[in-house]
C-alpha cells in the first residue's frame, strides 16, 4: 500500500472508521474503492489536495542553498507537514 493511502486510512481510523474491512464504513469493496460513499469522496479529495500541493521556495541568495531551517520555514508557511 502506498504511503498516501496509509496516511489517509490512519486519518480515517482516528475518526472511527476501520479501513480495509468490508463490513465497516471505510471498507474497500472492489478495485480500491471504499465501501462508504463519504469516505470515497474524502479519499478523492485527499489525493487531489496532495496532487495540487506546490511550495514556492525563494530564489537562492548569492548562490547559497537554503538551510534546513529555512526550508522548514517555507514548508510551515505553506501548511505542509514535515519531519
């Protein structure tokens, strides 16, 4: 399973859905689709939001690359999580 779906399903579990079990609201039923319509819409929205994410980084100053802290600050400004 890819990391994006794993993160989505963890998010589902935090809200009371149990992914991958057909008898539950979030269960995958066929061809990767979730058994609950609202969960499927949430999954489609999750994927679209990740695909649309773009972080504009500042141009290098005097040929110097960004420091890790500067890069993290840019991600924070854009609302992107990081470790």
